[in-house]
C-alpha cells in the first residue's frame, strides 16, 4: 500500500467491514473581514458572499446521440469548470549546507467561492507551503496566499488578486439532505495532468475518519466518483451544479482510485470558513484542564473505578473547569511520569461531554469540534465511584493545543 499525505490524498488501509459500519481509521460563505453584516438589532450575522453571475444550468448540447443524463453532465461541467482552479506549491527545505532552498511541493485543486478571489481547498494541499500558485481555467497563473487553515476538517482558504477579472464561482449547496445513490460529479486536477471530470453516486454518508494529524473528521461523504491524488480540494457537485462537498481522501492499496473516495460536507465548510477568513483559524470551545487518556497500566496502578475515559490531571486555577466544580489530581502528592507525561492522581474522570461518550482524547476534541467560546456544555464525570454532571461555559481553545 502506498501512503500519500501533505498535498496528496491520504490513502487508507482498512477492512471493508469497517467501512460498512461507517467508521474508518485514516493515516492520513464568506467574504473578507469588512464584509460582515448586521441585523436591524445590531447583531452580527456573518459574512456575505460575493459570487459571480451564475450560469443557468440548461442543456447546452442538443446533438443526436446524447442521453438526457449525458446532457445534464455536460451542462454541469460547462457551467462550473471555470470556477475550479489548480493549485501548486513550493516548500523550503534545508540543503547539506543548511541553506533554505525551494523545492516543488504538492498539487491539488480548489473552488473559487467569492468574486474577491477566495478559494476553498484542503489543508493538506497547502500545509507547510512557502509559495502558492493558483491556475485559472484560462491557463493564467496567480500568486496566492493562505488566509486560514483548519487541520481538524482538512480545509483551507486561499486568496489571489483577480484584478478586474469577472470570476466564475462555485455556488455552495446543502449537504444536510443528501441521499445514498444520488448522482455526484467531481472536477479536479488528478496527478497534475489538467482539469478532469468524473461522475458517480453517493455511496455512504456520515463516515468518520481519523486524519493524519489524529483528528477525527465526522460526517464525511463517501462516493465512487473516481478521485485521485491532485483531486484534493476540488468540488463534489450535485446534478444542479452546487458544491455539496470538498474532495479530500481516497482508500487505495495502489495509489489510484478504486471507487472509495471521501469528501468533507459543504455544511462543515459553511461553518468554519468565516472564522478562517477573519481569524486564520477556527475558534472552538475548550475546557481549561489537563486530561489524561486512561490506559490499562494506569487503571491497575491507581485502582481506577473504570477502564476508559479521561482522568483530569490538573485544572487551571480560576478556569472554567474549576468554576464548574471539576477537580484535578492531588498536586501535593508525588506524580507519576509515563509516556513523556506527568500525571497527578485523584482527579475526576470525564466519561461524557455533551452527547459524546468520551473514551479517548480524540473523543474530547470531537465533542467540542462544533462548539464556540461562550457555549455551555454538560460534562458527565466520575468521582468517588459515583457519576455526576455539571455545566461548563467554554473558553476559546488555545491555538497551540494539539491532539497527540
């Protein structure tokens, strides 16, 4: 099995039975800040898209020999092709003399979503890039900049200066009411050979995949439309020419498509892209504590009452966890050191956050992925062998915080 990452689609080696239950382990809108609008009450209601004039999807091919389905496919491609860009990057590496030298990076695809030159793509297409170039459908190449990136959903936003060009944009659809069997179309730049159209159907919904950074991406769309390295970041479209997903990964043992591809649902992009535009990252809620994922040796050593969950090693003094009544371990006793971590024993054990059962650190990040600073969430925890509940008002997650 070949493994492609950081600019190529992440490839998987998983059992078909795992796919059947919808859980996969992977190795893996908008405007500028000046475009926020307010309601009559003065409340901020979000960014305003500045899309281009959208072509009406009417049959453009009427010659004999084309089926109605072929006419529909041709019409979608002709209407949306100009809104898809090719993305190429360069990265700086160190040579033998410790000098920074540029090298060819990854290639991928993206969708123009705004007349001001905003492009939606995958984070792994541009991650670590020192230079980004965006090539339009007419062959012209523009210098782009990374506006923001969300590693947890593998999404990124670029921007290039369109000058006086009238850009074609890809309209955002709705991924909340998709159906298995629904026809989909993918436009992208596979293997950097040029823009390509593939078609297929939605093969599955609600897939959960662990990406190469150990974050779980939920709600992924599975499709049999052929997706290959270089398609990353391109749009997955419905038969109306609306973007319903962002092509992200494939399962393959050969490096090529075998009909198992995955796309981030467009509703996820609608949620995170405004933050990427304004802050460069996604503002998510957090609980001010140091959690430790319970493991068998810790259970035996500390005599814990459960064999899964998150032990609270420490809470931040005066932080939201302490205010909610959560307790950390006893810092006056000698801690144990294992797996490169210092663990204080005696703290509460978190078993559930909101509606998510928490067995691992990944579950904690998953439970808080869609939250915002200021939201309140119920925490279920174990103390003295009893299960208890408390509400925590979330603060903003530190940007340096990583899931390891």
